C-alpha cells in the first residue's frame, strides 16, 4: 500500500491546475515513518512532502489513516503559502 494513493496524487495535480500553477514546478514525495516492527493494525504513517522548485519552499503534511493532508495542502494554496518570488539564481 502506498502512503500517497493514486487518487490523492490526482487531486494534488487538480488543485495545482485550479490555482493556475504548473505541475512541473512542484514535487510531491512521501517520507515513510512507519515502524517496521510495529503492529500492522496501526497502519502506515509518514509525511507528504511538497516542494516548489522555483522557490525552494517545502512543507510536510502528516499522512496515514487521516486523508486530511489534502485539505491542509489546499488551504495552503489558497492562503498563498507556496507563492512568492523564485529563490536566487
């Protein structure tokens, strides 16, 4: 099982499009922090890591059973958290 499901990746991309942001400027990765010796019932845990290439800004969103990371990501987009001038270059 993937920490970030295919449907969640589609929603992530759709949110970028709705906000007029280029998909190529964003990286979505996951960091798995699940205890390999832990109980399977607990489920997988980790972070969705979003980075904007042009600014170098990145933010982590806790993920696991709670799919709320997408709602927090959307709020951050709406609040302009990932906006800003490109980093030096």
